[in-house]
C-alpha cells in the first residue's frame, strides 16, 4: 500500500525546494542514498523510476510535504488546476497534441478543451484517463497509472527526438496558417 500519491506538482515542489536551498541534485542524492539521475528523473516527473521510500527521504530533507495516497477504493479528487468540463483529443496526429521527446520516449502534451469534440480535428474528447479512468490532471501522463493520455504513434524506426522536433515544426507552420494554439498550452512556448 502506497503512503503517497506523488503528483507532477509534488515533483516541481521538490525541485523548487532543492534550488531554493542552493543544493545540487548530486548532494541530495548523496544524502538520501541514491544516484543523481534518480533525482533528475523525479524532478522531471518520472515518479515510477524512484522508490517511494527514497522520495520520502528527499521530501524530508527538503522540508516538502507530499500528497497522501487516497484510501483504497476512494475516488481520486480532480486536480484544482483542471476545471471540470474539459477534455483532450486522444488522436496523436491532432494539431492540439504537442509531441516532446522525454528520455527517448515520445509523449504528447494535450490541449485541454471545452465541449464534446476536438476543435482541431473533430474527434470525441476524452474527459478522464483512457487507461484507468482517473480524473484528468496536468501533464502528458496519468498520475494515477502512469500511462500517457495520448498514445504515441510515431513511425517504426523513427528517432523520437528528431520526430518530435519535426512534428512541432509542422504544428508551428499550422499555427502560422491560422490554426490557433490552446490558451495556456505548452505549444505557445514552442520555439519556432
């Protein structure tokens, strides 16, 4: 039974606390008995790569309170950052889904939209994690089951970083032609 439900917000708070204290990832790793790469993965949201006990030690060292795990069978509370009534397009080819290479794996950051159909491609919007049904939370992957919200669909043999960069270039061209980016979506920060 897990004691904590480590969210992306928790990961960001750990990184901010470490930086605020002026500590390096290597120093924190030494203090809690893990590798620097584990701290890096945790801070980037890869909670599945770090043991819960290690995360607890890191949080204790940095003075950060982690989100408690929900009781067994209790529904997950929706994230306050994602209002009810929003959904995302599950189509990896949709211009509303921005691809990123994360440690050699392509993940899509979906644009959250109101309504029942995608304003970009017309697909029916998902309003919960398609894998486990958990409420939507910020990011590319479900914080309950770890599965990506949008299934990656890159061509076989394609190099993830190059493919994601090329796709973001195509999406920037679409925006230049008038396909709007969703408000607050990371695509607004994509360098052109």
